[in-house]
C-alpha cells in the first residue's frame, strides 16, 4: 500500500472519529465535556489539514520526478 493511500486511510479514520466525537458532544450532560469533545474535533481538523498537505506535496514530487510512489 502506498504512502498516499495510507495517509488517505488515516484521514478517513479521523473523519470517523470526528463524527463519534460530535455525537458524544451532542449527548454530553455537561458543558465542560461538550467543550472537550469540540476542542478535540478542532485539533483533528488541523491534523487532517496537515495530512492533506502531505498528499499534495507527495503528488507534486511525483509529477516532478515522473515516478510513482511504488517506483521510489
């Protein structure tokens, strides 16, 4: 499995985790707990952005070298 494919899987997993955190936040009985879940979702947004940037950088590198990830 290529690195970009693995990164895409990570992003999909993060989206799933964010969905779960959203459900937990909505069902939370206290404002403090809800805030923790929301803060964690925001942090995961940053992680997703970093991972997406990694995919873009990889794609650029592959276009410049003319090689696929498997050939590297």
